[in-house]
């Protein structure tokens, strides 16, 4: 029986051209060999299983090769290459820093560096997991790493670059290895399947690549295990079963149920998933990723970001045509909130179920709020006596009604006839006996509406204000400085009571009209804080004045510390008078205690 070799070793790259997913590192090292600009020490850092040690071995073998090829690769046939492939090379040493991390181990290495190679060009030391060296070992290694003999090269590899001393990093040429993308892993797995005569579905290989999280070694380990499990035939179902991955079909079914507001079926699917041994947070994270994929399918540009098989892309595309972008964004928001609350919740299942309930009715609740908002905008505004006197009234924003508006419940202008005895409202006993499912569902939607108020877009408020401004039919005033001051005071008077401080600023600082152009108003304030306060209401004041004078007016707020408002006290006497004006008790205290002002 032939000795079995795992795929990670059997298909380990032996040349720079065979390195998968790290083409930028391979090209840089080959150019350094071609030009003869090889550093004396290298540091390869990156996640596990992406090819750091493999690249170090290829580099060591290539620079010691006696007959390099035209593209600066190792020949694999000379004495140096043959000895390296048989693990019998005296010039290339591999050291595991995890088990040789003491000062004595590094001192022994330094002693060996003194002797030149017996054959070949360089003496090369590959130190893996170099971050495991102790602080003393690093310090003992510093001088040798900085000024090694001309025949010596050091190649360090680590997964945790941040644990290495800065003095070591400054003495090395650093190469960052990146995670290998899913498409590259799938392509490599297909080539291995072809070489090993293994039948594999593309969806199955995609699951392996996603589970590997950018590491080729992990992907090959899973590939070997799944091949043994399935008897040389990889199917989508067998990979899901062995890797404990949730099937995509569940997320498609849950989304269909949410779109049709079929809450009972959604909860049944959740129960089935939990009984299979999956955690609630795994389900909610997978569902959010599913919504993300559907959202990306809305645009051809973002469609390229999906790292799934072509068949799965088609399924996502079909469902994305049914689900609106508003629905997907709202559900993503609810899913993210559930994920945050899941870890702190004591009843984790209820947390996930509540998120599903909100997602199920998100379409109807948002549409109800939008419809009632439109209805309020379409209603005519009655003119009051106050409106006629000031010609402008700032009304507080009315809360959006939470009740569902049905066609048969629309307001009728004509007087309704008196109800007949048969049409009279049922008594309390009749109501207790009769249960109306539609009314129960409506009541549930009313309760849930409060949770969705934060999902309303601010664009509705902007549209309401814009339509209110467009429907204003007041008189057009003459544009001059007096009119600007009058409108300035009118706007200030209409501000809410909680903006009392801003009202005071409106009274202190006065706008100045540019009489040359008649399209610009300047407002000089004394601090950046006051400028920020006016900037928040600048557009509102600007639109208000422009509408009343029938011209486009822009307001520029300037923070100028030299502005004299004529009201702020400067001298000690003025300050004391201002304090007494605000609190007369200070005057009494001054007289009783015989206090005098200190002008120094």
C-alpha cells in the first residue's frame, strides 16, 4: 500500500509560478533574484495557510540553484535542488521558533552562522512562527540579523506581526501575504479534482472555499476530509452535512415567507433550523448576508461583488426582482439590531423570533405610514386669525398616525344617514363573543408600528416642508433692510419654546442686506458656537425670506470676535449692573456687606 500524502503537501507549490493567490510576492522576489538585489533578511507575515513558509522554501531553493531557468526559477535537477527536495540540504535550515524560543537556541544559531556553506552560494535560515521568540532571544538575534555574513540569508515567517519587536522589523524586508479569494481557491480545487479524478459540484467547492476563510491549507484539509466522507464524489448536500453549514434554500424560503407576510411559516422554518443544531445568531447572520446579496443584485456593478456560483447568482437575481430595496434595507437594519441584542439577551430565541415578526410586517407598516403622510399633505390648511395677522405660522410637526387606512374607511364629505337598528354597534357582551381575525391582525400591526417609526425616511419630512412652502400664497414684500429685519423678527417669534436661547440670539444679532446686489444677507456673530447655531436654521430662514420677498436670497453667517452687539457688558461696572438687573438681591448683598468694585 502506497504511503498517503495529504493534498496540502502533495500539491505544495515548488516554483514561484505555482504560488496561488500571492502573485505580487512571487513577482517581487523573482525580480530581486534577476537584478541581484536580494536583502539579507526577509519577513513574511499574513494569515495562516496562505503560503508564507512555502514561499520561503521556494526562495531558498531558487537562490541556491546551480542552473536557474530563463525566468529565474529553480531547475529542480541540480545537486542543491535535489538535496533540498529530499530534506538533506546542509545549506538550508528550517527552525521552529515555537519550540526553540530561548536565548540559548538563538546563540547556537548565531554560532552556526559563522561557518560558510560547504557547497552552494548561500546559507539560509528559515525561522517559522518567529513571534514566539522571547524578548531575550530577540535581543540576542539583533546584531546578527542586522549585519550577517555575505553568504547568510534569514527568512522569517509569522502570523502575528504586531508581536515582533520594532527593532527586528526595521532590519527586515517585509512582505504582507493576503487572504486568497474564493474564486482562486475554487479554481485550484477544480484542478486538484481533475488530477485526483474526483467528481465535485461547483456549489460544493464554493462552500469549502467560503469555510476556509482565505486559507488554502484549510481548504485542502477540508477537501481531503470530505473526499473520504463522500467516497470520491463531492455533492452540495454532503458538504453541508459534514461542515455543519446552513443550506441557502432556508434563507430563500424565509425571505419568500417574509415578502408574503406568512409569519407562521417563517417561525416554523426557524424552529426547523434550531432543531438541526444551529444557533440563532448563525441564522440571523446568514439571513442578513442573504439580504445583502439580494440588495447587490439590484445593480450590475455590485453584482460582481458576490462570491457565489453562477447558479446561485441566478437564484439571487430572481428573488431580488420581487423584494424591494426598501424592504431589504429595513430588514438588514432589523437583523443588525437583533445581532447586537442577541449576546445580551437572556431569551435568545425570543430575540430572533421578534426580529422575524418585525421583518414580516415591515412592508405594511412602512406603507401605512407613507400613505397617511401623503393624506396629511393633501388636506387643505385652514387660515386662522393668527395666520392672517402674521401671514406665516410655524406649526409643530404632527405625529404620523399608526392606524391602517382601508379604502372603505376614507373620510366622506357628505353627512352619513342615521344607522338602522341592525347597523347599531354591538354590545360589550356581543364583542366578547365575536372574535375578528382581521381586527386582531390590525391591532398587532398597530402595536408593531412604534418599532418602525425610526425606519421612516427623513425625505418625507423634507417633502412636507417643501410642499408647504410651495403652497404659500402670501403677499410679496418690498426687498429692503427694514423688510429683512421685520421678517427676521417674525421667524424668531415663530420658533419653538425650547429654542429660547436661539430666540435671544435672533434679538441680539441683526442681519444686514447687501444693497448693491440685493441677493445676499450677512450675519456677523461673535463665536463659532453661535455660528453653528445659526447655520442649523440658516436654510429655513433663507427660504422663508426668499418666499416673502419673491427673490432668491442667500444668508452668510460669519464668526467675528470683534462684532459689537451693543449689549454685552465689558467694564466691571457694566457687568455689575447687568448682574443686578438679572438678580436684584446682589444689590442688597453689596450694600449690607459694604462691597466695592475692584477696578484692578
